[in-house]
C-alpha cells in the first residue's frame, strides 16, 4: 500500500485491540456509528461461537477526527475486550503472577500454534494463539471504515455474499443483484447467502457439524461496483491490483485460495470463451458485454464490477479434536480446545469487504491524489474531462 498504512496490535483475550490508519485525507465525514455498523455485521452469522455473546464491539475514536470529520492526521482506534476480566492474571503485562495459568502445550493442526512456537521460541503456545486469533480482524474491519467511507463519497459500493458452506451451494445469480443492494439482501440471511433455499441447506450442514464436534469452511464473494477504470498499474509487479487484493485476502485467517472473476474455471476453457470482447461505446469509448475478468485486466480496474472470491478452510479448533503431540512430554495427545466457531464464513465475507476497501481506497488515492476530500474531488472530476 502506497498512500494508506495501517497497523494493529492486541491479543485475543488481552485488554483490547489497537489500530492506527495513516494517509486518510481531511474532510471525510466519519463517526463512531459508521464503525460500529461494520463491527456488528462482522459478529453475526449462524455457526458463530460463544465469544460473540460476550463482545459487543464498539470502537473508540482516539485521534484523527474532529467534529465528525477527518483532519488528515493518523486515525487511532481502540476496541476494549470485555472478556479481559477473565484473563487478567493469565495475560498480565507486568512480571509476577502464575505464568502457567491457562498455558497451552498441545498445538492444534492447521493453526499457527506449532510454527509460531518454533519461530519465537515460546514454550507456552498461549503466547502464539492469542495474537494469531481471528479476533484481530475486528480491528482490521474497524480501520477499513474510513477507507470505505472515502470510496462511498465517489459512488463506489462494496458488498459480499456467501457462495457455499461445506457442500451446500448458493446458485443464485449475483449479477442480477445491484452491488449497492446486495448487503441488504445478504444481511437478512443468517448465513449471508442470496437464496432462501440455500440458506436452509447451509444452516443444516452447520448444525450437523456442530453436533459432530466438527467445523466447516466455504467460499465467499466480494463485489465492488462503481470503480473508475485504470486504478492500479501494469508497469511493475507490485502495482498490479490482482496482487494487492490477493495478498490482502490471503492474509485473512483460514483463507487458502483466491480467484478474481471466473478465476480457476478460466483454465478449463478456450481463449475465445475466456476474455471479454470489446464493442463500440459512447463516443470513442469501448464497452464490454461480459465480465469474465471480474473487473480487472492487466493489473488495472476495467470499470466493470470487481468480483473476488475466497476459499476458507474449516476452522482449526474442533470440539472433537484431531491428534497432536504434547510438546512438554513428546507424547501423542488430543489437540488443544479453545473456544471457537463452528463456521465463520459469513463473518469472513464481511471482513473481505474490509480488506477490499483498504486496498481499493489506497489505489484510488494513488491515482487521484490530494490531502483533502475537496482536492480529490477536483482531481477525480478532471480525470473524467
């Protein structure tokens, strides 16, 4: 990212999560309510665990905003963890206390536990799993809201839906739902899919997995409408938006695959059926009648709807745990059980919106520049002639 920079800090059961976003222009309307709306959406979904009943995330805006508008300085956010009261001794910052309290020595297959302990030399895996937890995505979701608000100021809308959970697929044609209306439809479903029948099947497979002590993954899709053409670039590898978006989505916990447009299926068809043919448009412009590329060609936006899908593996904490090894004894054991979700694909879709917002707002600022919304407006208007 070139114009925007962000950092997060905090442990899953620590005092709270901290985030800083730098590079937002001045004059953007931003209120705590905007952030709380997205945090609330992230917490919903059939299959979520007990943590969502404890936390009701509300972000404190500490800096970068005055009288409801950004002022150009870094935006700092704080999310207190309500569950901290149950972890004050186990995760205390100052020396002293019982360091063995709630310690973990048996890693979970598929989680960061084992590799993280090797990397940092931790004997207690608690020091790994607290930061590797998906709880961190609450702050990334919060930090994305100014980026989302910036894009909305210029008519860009971001939405998402769940395509599949386990073997249950939603075959609804998302092209028939305008992007600016998709979230209203998806949010009305507890699994964030567009088809009521698919929603019933998804809830059924989640309930079955819960009873079996198992977990489920799936596929979610993020759509972005209203993007101007030519964001990104082709001249260097790190200017290509496919790379930036893929990196952002792959950084999300449990995501193991990303595709843009028709993605992997394009490898199974011919070139004549893979690309979006061009036709005369208004004036000297060219137009597309299809969007197989998913809104990106040659590292740049085409002006068509951006379509990104991500595959999420089943969560690594199982109530009927997999086989593992106790690192204290070297003997076989059942993996550690940490409070977790059965399925978090609906929440991951909302987080995917957040990641897309951060990447695309950065590309937008890089192209149109400016230190205030008014200045960016002038630059964006000039680009349209």
